[in-house]
C-alpha cells in the first residue's frame, strides 16, 4: 500500500485566462511526522507554466491536485447540486452565501472555462494526477480557522499573517523558505488551502465532500 509520504500534493488557486498573473500554485509533500512540507509557492502561473510544472511531475508515482475553480457546470445553467449543498453548509459555519458562486454566472464563467481547460491540461501532461475541485476558503473554516479572519483575507494583511500562523499549527511547514523573501498574497493562501484539502482527501478526512458524478461532473468537490 502506498504511503502518503510518496505523494506529491499540488494546490492551484486559478484566475481567469486573461488575468492568470493572479494564479497561485503550491507544491508540497508529506513529512515523516505527518505534516506537510511546502516545496514551492508561486504566483503568475500561465497555462504554459502549469504545463511545464505538470510535465515535470509526471514521473511521480501519485500526484493529488486541488483546484480552486469550477471544473464543470450545470446543464441548462444555474447551480450544480454540489454548489447548493456547500453554500448552505458554509453559511451555517460563518461564511456568506456569496462564498459559493454559480459556475455560469457572468463573473465566474471565464474561471469555469479555464478550470475545465486546466484540468484537461493536467490529465494530458501528468497521467498520474488525481484531480479535485476545492473550495479553499471553505476548507480553512471547516478545518478550524476563524471565519471572521478568513472572510477578510483579501483585504487585510494581518488576516493573512494570522491565517499563515494557523496553517503552521496544522502542520504545514516550509512556507517561509518557499517564499524566499516574497510577500504572501491571498491567492497563495488559497493555494495552501487547496493543498490542505487535497491531503485531507487522501487521508479520508475531508471536512466536506461531494463525490464525482461522471460524466457531467467528473471530479470530487472537497473541503
């Protein structure tokens, strides 16, 4: 049976195709003590950069990828069943209804388009990859982060710092070394949240999970 120590985890906070400079990527591995060690934490990830990364990772025996973007849409438009379910769950845990947006709404449609394209890109360049759709902000809150802090990550540097401290307490190490003096953005926090969700999924400890429903919704949705 494969050990989690042999698994490479990748977290992607995707932005739309026209503003890919906001796309952040985290690559991490399980440490001997069960924590996660961050190997790299980057932003400005174009599709070309992602293709290069996953081509390099194709030699790994197992790669689990958590992507913060819709990876499918509802036939006829509107919410998927998974969107409705997660929205209610997150509202019950201190987040706003707008934390989960419909994949086909105007401000989300381009992100959905890129999410589906990147999932296809990963599958073609890195066949070992197991792909998950992730809601990283939901992951942080459902795994114990303060929702009042998480809700202000996009606006508050202190909230980013506080969330980084919380992530370290969860066993996520090596972030400062991976940054190499660069500042942490809210997009990087989301990428770290995706890694956290991917690791929890592998250990069957997801805080929330909606299973894959192929062929229309081929990937699990997790927190």
